[in-house]
C-alpha cells in the first residue's frame, strides 16, 4: 500500500498549471517515488491507480471529504432551485452576475476534470505492461479508464462548450499550445470512447463493485451527451439500449405503505435498481451541509419559492391553473391540507415542521433565524438525502449519491421523443405515469396535455420536481434556452407571516450573450497560447 500511496498523487491539474512543473515531474507523481517504467507491474498497481480516479471523477452531492468542484447538490444554487450561502464555494456569484474568469469554483472544476483525463490517459498508456493472468480483466480496467476519460470530457463540454480533447499525459510543451476542438469532434470523441468501453464492460457487477462504470452507465452518458446537443435520434437510440438491458428499474419499497421515492434517498435503499452511476458515500456530508442551524447544520442551499410552487396538488393540478387565490394559500402554507405532490415534503423542509425534535421557526424563533449565517435564506431547507440517522455524525455519514439514476434516463428519453415530433408515442404516457405513480401521484390528464406544447410543459415540470437538487437543472435550463427567464429578477422564498409578503433574498441577473457557457479559467488563458475564451468573458 505504501507504494500505491506514493505513485498516485495527481499531477495534471490544467494546462496552465503545468507550466510551473519540471519535465521530471511529468513522469513522477512524487519526486522520490518510483517512475512509470518501474511502477506498472502488478494488478494492484493498476487497480489502485484506477481507484484514485473513481474517488475524484464521480460527482458527489454535498461537500464532504472531496473536492468542492462539481458537488451537484450545491450546484442547484446557480439555478432557480435554491439560493447558496456558505463559507466555502462561490456558486452564488453566477446568479448575481458577478462571476469572473478568476472564479475559484470554475478553476477547480476545470482542473479537476483535466486531472482525471490526465490520470486515465496515463492508465491507458501503461496498463498493457501490467502482468495479469486474466487478460479480460485487464481490458475491463482499461475500458473503465476510457469511459471515465470520456465522462470527464463530457462534464467539461457541458460547462464550457467545445474544449481541447486530450488523450495522453501532456508534456509541458504540449500544454502551452493546445487548442479547442470543434463541437463535432468533441461529440465524436466522447461517443466513440463510450462505445468502445461499453463493448467490454459488464452489465452488472458484484455488490462490492457496483460503483464501477458499467455498460449501462456508458449508455446513460451517451444519452446525456446527445440530449445536450439536441440530437434526439441518438438520445432515443441509447436510451432504448439502456432500457433493453432490463437491468434497471425505478426503486419500489417492498412495503407499499412506505413512500418509495422517499426511501430511495435513505439508508434503507443504499442498494437499489435505480442507480446507474453513483459515488460511494457521496452524500456523507448532506446532513451537515443542508440541515437547519439548530441541528448544527449549515443550511448551505435554501430552496426558492419558484421550486416550492412547482409541485402539483395531489389531484395533479398546478397552483397556477388553480388560480391566484389558491397560489397564495399554498405559497403561505405549502403543506396546506397535506394536498401536495409527496415529492415536495421528501425534498424540502418548511416553517412549522418538526424535524429531529426541532420545531422550525425561521421568522419568530431564535434557533434558525432567516437570513443569518449558516441558516436558511428563504425560510425553506433542503431535505432530500438529509437523514435523521446522521444527526450525531455530521460529516461522517455513508449515504451514496446517485449521479445518474434510471428516472433521469427515462425523462431524457421522454424529452427526446416529444422534441423529435413523436409526442404521441406510447412510451411517453407509460414512463411519465410510471414516474408519477411511484411518487403516489395520479396519471397525468391526457385531455389537458394533448399536444407537443402541453406535453413539453408537463415533462419539464415533472423533471424539475423529480430531479430536484440533483444537479440536472443547470443543464436543463441551458438546453431549453429559458435561463434568462428563470434567473432574472428577485429570488423569493417563503411568505413572512409578519409582513404577509414573500422574502426576497437577492436580485438575479443573467446575460444570455454570455452566461450560457462558463468562462475558461484565467490560469488556463494565461498558460495556453492556443486557448480562446468563451463569448462575453
């Protein structure tokens, strides 16, 4: 184990960061450690290095013992789902329009993914020299590395647009002059790498290895890739490949009296058929980061009224179609007569509720005052993944975080069918109702949702509430071109019972000429002469 520890310290951070290195550092992870030509000998060497990549590459939910970049639940703070406030991270800069090319979060996101690309490339350059009796296992490790490298490119593409494709551990000279590839080239590269990996990888793993990239995970990443660029035929093709594996399903509690959706994010469902790609203990810090201040939580992300008011009633009616009077009643008391989509109470905590023996009173109480440091900013709290079992272990829980789950793939498939003109396809009704019914919601009203436009309205809302705070919303509002609508103006919270007016946390700004892509970090621009900046930055 000592040998593994010395060799696997990461080297490649970003092309700009390489400029302060020496040539010798490019072949050594530690200047006193073994070099590449002596290292890649045993299966334990190869597996140990690959394990390092898994520990960095699969996105966590809340910040725990991991990099803050790409913590998907905190990322909801750059969307209309939540407001972010904490003594770490800088997600709040984006909705305020104050982010710059020096933003630390952007820099870490960029460098972390290129570090993973560098490390997976290093595996692929050296794995053939490792002695293993079973060559098929060695090729499986290589396929995992190839898929993880494609995944890192995909994440960079989703955030920054077309980026440089990197397939080897770059020298300093190469790093100083590496240009962006075209969008077509990036898409082709990611897709071909995932196809190559899927051909080798298994459909399932033993429980101990269930976190590893599988054939289905490769298909799910293809679905994300092609939906990002609105290539609906390809999205449909790979979604059907995944569905046809018959290895995944929505999670259902064995006890029908239990809410299956609620159980999915708890310790009772650490193993489930819905997870496609997950980070082990990826939400170990969920209680500490999201729970109320009175329970020693930090309440880093506070849900918005926009999020709360998106949930239908139990009868399948939106608050907007019920009318202004009903909207105000439910805004003032979201749990009015317990008549809301059950997913709302699974995902959000409200004033007046009791959680772990704490009465939540942000407006007149002293334990969780609204707007205070490490307290709710909107009057609401994130509840999804926040387990009462973690109250005494703060940042040391062991909840996994599902980076990709089957419900998301089904919603991606539904979107591709509707947007490609197949809005009458029977799979839309089948899967939308399956997702709704699992949450104890009724079938959608086919008379009301009887056109492409109305079904688009339905699936977008369904996606918002089903995947709340899971890290998909930013990509959704970008893909749909609605970010300037939902991220402009006041970010509101609960209605203050003293003033009878909604809390206004901040005024948000979104520049459609700039903000649909994030900036290439300044350190990369300074260190790479061939790099070009995104428009407006």
